[in-house]
C-alpha cells in the first residue's frame, strides 16, 4: 500500500508539473492556430520569433536590470514586432493561393532569425532569470512549484486576454470575419492586409510571453530550443485541430502532461519519440484533431 | 453617379462581359437583368472590385475606381450583397453589423478605442435601429449561422446598409424567397432608396425587378441588348428572344413577370 501510494503521488505530481508546463505549449499552439485560422497558412517562424522576443527581454534584464514584469512586456512587444516584420517579408506580397511559397519563405525566415540569435549570443545558452523558483506550495502530499504556478497564471491571463480581444473587441471580430469569409470581409470595408498584420502582431505578443515563460521555467535561453519548440508547437496545433483555439489549449496541456508521463516511465532520451508517436496516432486516427474543423478556427 | 464605359472582363477566351456602357443616376433603382451567364454577376464583381477589369472604366461619382481594392470602394460608398449568402457565420447577428461599419463617417466619429475595442452608446443605438428595420431586433445575440434563410438574407441586407453606402449593389436578393418575402424585400429596397441610397439590382425574379426599378438594362452574352423603363424592356423583341432562346428555367423566370 505504501509503495503504491508513493508511486501514485509521484505520477500525479509528474503529470501535474507537465500540465502546468504544457500551458506554454498551449500558447505556442494558439499562435500557430491564430495565423492558420486567419490566412490558412503556416507561419514556421512563430516559435523562433517567440524565443527571439525572449532574448530581447533578456537583454533588457541583463543591461538595465529591468524587473520581471518589464522583461515579459518587452519580450512580448519585441516578438510582436518580429511578427509584423515576418508578415511583411513572408506573407504580405505572396499571392494568396501560393501556400508553398509562403511556407518556404517562413522556413527561410525561421533560420534567419535563428542565425541572428546564434551570432549575437555566440550560440551559447544564457541564463534567464527564473521567477518564484524557490516558492513551493504544499497541497497534501503534492508540491506546487512556484515557477510553474507562475507559468500557468501568466498563460491563463494572456489566453483570457487574447480570447477577450478575439471574441469581444471589434479588432478581433474583424480578424475572425476575415478568416470566416474573406471576400465578404473585403466588401464590408475591412482592409484584409491590415487585419492579417494585426493577427501576426497579436500572435507575436502572445508568443513573446510564451517564449519568456519557457525560458523562465527552464532557466536558460538557448538557440537549441528553437527547433524543438517549433515542432512541439506544430504537434499541438495538429492534435488540437488546425485552426481551433480551444483545441490548441487542450492539446498543449495534453502534450505537456503526457510528455512528463513518458519522461517518468521511459526517461528523457525517449520522451520526444513518444510525443511524435502521439502525433502519428492522431494523424492516423483523428486527422482533424481534438476539436474537428479544419476550416475555421472557431 | 455610376458610369461604366466599355467595361469588359475576359476569362481566358471567354468574354464574360464585353464592352458594357451603363450609367446609373443618383437616387434611382436600376435593374440589371439577363439570362444565366449573361455577365450580370461579373458586372457587379467589377464594380465592387472583386475582379480586375480586362478593359474599360468604372467611375463612381466622378472618381475612377479602376485599381482600387474592395475596401477602398466601400469607403468611397459602394456596398453589396451576395447571391449566395456570405455572412460571418460564427459572429453574432449584432457583431456582423458592427464589423461592417466602415464608412468614413463612422470612422471619423469613433475614437481609436471605440473603433477597435468597445462600441459607443451611439453605435449601439444605430445598430439596434438597423436590427429593428431588418426585423431582427430580438436576434441580436444569435450566431448568424443559426438564422433561418430569410433572416440571413435580411441580415445581409442590413449589413450592407450598416456601411452607409451611397450605392448598393444587390446580387439576386430575392433568390429562394417566397412571394410574401419578395414583397417585403421590395419595400425594404424602396425604403433604402428613399433614405438616399442609389440601388443597382441584379435579379431573376421579374415581379421584383418590374415592380421596383425605374430603368433596366438587359445583358446577353456579356453585351447590353436593351435599355429602358420596365415597360419598354418587356416589349423589346431582342429581350424576349434572349430569354426564350435560352434554357427553360430562364424563360420561365421571364415569362412569370411578363
């Protein structure tokens, strides 16, 4: 009984930590989803831009010793700005129907952003200020890590903010109008290019928060994180159902939780293999993801 | 108010519209009819900027519209509805109207915050009036996709009106409507005209066209074959031939009104 109880606590603790950390995957997934929903195109730069935003935030911390909140704010703004640049460079002038060109352009931009980061940091990992690292809440036999609680709180707050903008503000309604019926939107006087640019900036703001949070939770920022985070983001987007925001949220938590289960049973070397297997299972048995519709992000 | 000169659209070798000249006067209800595939929808799409013309000019209150994007033409005062309804399905009825408020007057009246975030009290009142006019007053919070067909048509009409157009292009607004609904629609069209909006009506349902329009142009194979008052057009031989000479469904539609 004692052993079993101990193991139960261990596993639930692991899953819980994973769920908390999964909140960052949800944010990255939401970002991919937002842009896919608006333009039906994948923006491959998203995770790289998010981390680049976090680097700018880190610079603010390193050089002027900015407080945590400001670091997050700067990360978000920087990433939003990068989003705008990526939109103009890779999407704005490429014909709407040429999906491959936009995809390739954004892959190019992904490596370009990555290279800039590698060159300015000499490719070595940098320490990122951890938040509430030593805080630990005891809930029965379980412990809630302060840094992960912080991650969860910020994720929830920024998701709620985003949903508010998307579903209640005219700005967000216009972006959804474009994604649902772009011809009608144009003819209702909505400037589609400006609206799409807005979507990129919104997604970028969210990405900057996610990037800074990932860095704060892990404690370091490294160019090595870019590709895995891109892959995780895409996995989350596909599992959630391309274009579905609720799907991205649930899938992010699911991937985060399961990742830790795989970690617990199979170790760190095999973890990602099982995550990819999970993607495979979804692609075969539920290609539209958890929340179905591949057409509209609502 | 609207002047088309030599307006043409070629799709590959097909001349969907071939040198159309047309002028619509301010404050009138102008009908554009013709058999299926005669170029009516192409003409509308050229006027509102969905297609780029192959040749010719579109002039709206003296301004050349060629090369302007649809949203720019809307701001200049041209709005439209669609033959196959194109609402924003996952926005509520009220939100459908709200996002369509893009007239220069509305843009100027709203500050940045009320334009991009919350609606002002005045906006709410104006949209509530539009909803009442469309008999959708009690449906404001429904998703557009949950409306019945007739309600969706009324919402699309109201959405176009929300943009405060000076010229409204109606693309077969009566398609699929019952006799009662058509009568009702005729009233709405007149009402909008009386409030100062010029109307270009493309329609197959002859009882509506003959009932509300003051001038009619008839298209066949991309060319204008007749022009005149409803009475003149009905008596025109070329028009009768165009309708009777094509598919049975079109001749039926023409016969119904004639």
